[in-house]
């Protein structure tokens, strides 16, 4: 009986080793078959992660430099180096700062030049309405948006939708309008 038990144990052990070898051979075949695809996927993943974090670091550096330049401009509005850095790193903030200075000096020509900069469209519309080159539709649309939001807070959903309908479809505020319409006063 002992010999019989030993034989069954040896068979089990050989079976386990055989299964292990089979799985090693299968995984080796799989790796050989898809080696290029696996390496390519790994390279793409590493490059994607590096690109994401690199972009994040560059953006943080840009914001930090713009904030530092703006802080210098608050202390000394005529600092040419800070103005140059702010114009490069954050044109919208530069335009707002220069607009404030132009309005303080009542220099409409300088304020109009700011509209040619690559700034945020909403800020551009606000600046142009302040100068008087536009009818101020963004501000009127903004007031309508606020009225609609107040109506939503009071659970007057139909009245809020009627307010939101007054805002043109091509308005830069349309994304906010859609979000608020979806919100419908839910808390």
C-alpha cells in the first residue's frame, strides 16, 4: 500500500509540474506572438503619462510666472519686464490690467488695441462693451442669466426657462444656460 500511495503522489506531482510547464509554454507563446504590440502599448502609456505630467508642469509654471508678474505690476504699474511676461504668459490678465490703466488715463485708443489680443471671448465682449464699440449684449445676457438662476433657486422652473430663452443661441453664456436648465433647481 505504501508503494501504491507513493506512486499516486508521484503522479500528482508530475501532473502539477506538467501543468506548470504548459502554462509557462503558453505564456511564452503569447509573449512571442504579441511582443511588439505589448512593447508598443507600454511605450505609448509611458509617453502619454509623461506628456500629461509635462503639460501640467508647464501650465503650472506659466501660471506661476503670470501671477508673479501681475504681483509686480500691482506694486509698480510701469514695470516693462513684468508687462512683457504677463502678455506672453496670460494675455487675458494682461488685457484686463492694461484696460484698467487705459480707463484710468481715459485712453480709449489704447483700450481698443487690447481687443486685438488673443484673449477670452467673454472678456473681449465685456471690454468692447465698456469702450462702447459693442451694444453690451454680453452684459444684458449675463443679467438675464442671473435672473433665470434666481428663479431656479425659487423653484420657478418655467419662468426660469422663459428667461433663459431670451439668451441667443450663439451667446458665450449658452453653456451655462444649458447647465442651469439641466439643474432645474435640484439641490
